[in-house]
C-alpha cells in the first residue's frame, strides 16, 4: 500500500543553505539545524528579568530561556521532576480522563480532550486545583517574548495564581516545574489536533506511536526555535558573525531529502533524526512524557465513535 503524501504547511521554506534576511539567518537543512542546536556558540536569546510572580520572572528563571551558565542547574530541576513520573502511568491516566470527558452528557466534540495532558501533568506536579490548567494556558499565550501587552498582563496574573497553587518550594524550583507545564500546554494540544487530522488518511492499524512520530516530523506543533551566535562561526558554508540571530526551522529540516527519501510521504515506521524536540544539551527532557500523554488521548479518540472524530475537524 502506498502511503499518503502530507503537504508542508504554508510558509514552510524549502531546504537549502542558510539565508540572511532582515531578522537574521533562516536555517532549513537538517544538518545545519542539528549543527546549530548542538554548537555551544549558538545560544538562546536573552530575556529580561522581573519581580517574582510575574511572567518576566518566570521566563528568566526557567531553563528554556537560561544563559549557558545557568542552564544546567535549572534543567536538572525539571529533569528531577520528570524522573519521578512514569510515562506509562501518565498514558493510562490520560486514557481514563479522556474516556471520562467523552462520556459527559451532551459532549459533541473532542475539544475538551486537548486539555487532558495538561490536567494530568499538573496534578502529578502537585497543582491539584482544576483552575491551574486555565492559568497555564494564559501563561502559554504570552510565554515567548513579543506578546501584546494585554496578554502579558493576563499572564502576570496567571503566574501569580499558579505560584499560590504550587506546593511549597524554592522560587526557582517552582518556576521550572511551571515551565514544564507551560511548554506542554500548546505543543501537546497541537500534536493531538494534528494527529487526529492526519489519522483519517493513515493506514488502518497504524500504531498511534508511529502516527505521532510522523506527525511530529510532517506537521510539528513547534515549527522553529531561535538562537543567537555568541561567537563567529561557519554554518552550512556561510559565515555567521557574533550577534547574528538564527531561526532554526524544524518543519523544513524534518523534510530534508538529504536525510529522508520521499520526505513528504507518510511513513509506516518512524523516521530517524526528527528534530521537533530539539537536540543536544537543550533538547526537550519531556519527550517521552509528552508522547505518552498525547498517545493516551489520541488512542481513545481514534477508537471513539465517528461523531467524535468528526468533532475534531471543528
């Protein structure tokens, strides 16, 4: 059986050498994106700090936006929290909660199930107040620098509320636990939505794990990440100056024909080298957990009635 082709999302650039634009270099080839992710001279852009309990404080305290000298210690906080969680148990909890949501009287679509990974992870990290998920979503809407002022104000209030809900701990420990939730909020929901869209064209019997792996490659919920060159370097044959900005395009690199034959075609086995979760010492530490949570939700929805699967199109 010939597997379906999945067209790249609008705006996905073709693979080629790094190109310099008004906002820095756009990096699209798999080898170049991987090189930038694993080169210590390519650092995350700095973010301003702020008072404890604000969005600026959260950004400046999490490993995601930390400078090299602070990153390892902060990442260790998140890794320790994740090490206490069994991905298989998370998956089972996600299955139970999704089934419970679908059994609610009058439930007509799968939209509430998008929150399941966040609800499960928040509970396991000690935020048992159901309102925590709503606050995390508000933070996620403004998490990356550049959000509008109104969104940042809402996020400030949400961060303060999440701090009050969190178990007692040092401020930086709490920040990095919250960072795990914020990073999971939109990305995992996006992965679930994309998996349901593409499941309709996937071959019967395709394992959910394989479906998710291919969706991460072909329609990633996180399409790019940024770096700044701390020192001059060469990348993909181009001379990059110290201070130059780099936009690393996962969506393009995952379709690089130099790495994957027929890169636009859905595969029956997961492709090797997918970069959506990053790579190197800043690669996402929660990959197994995120995939387990998403798999729990998608498994239930794939086997639900046609009425509910149709609801995922809305």
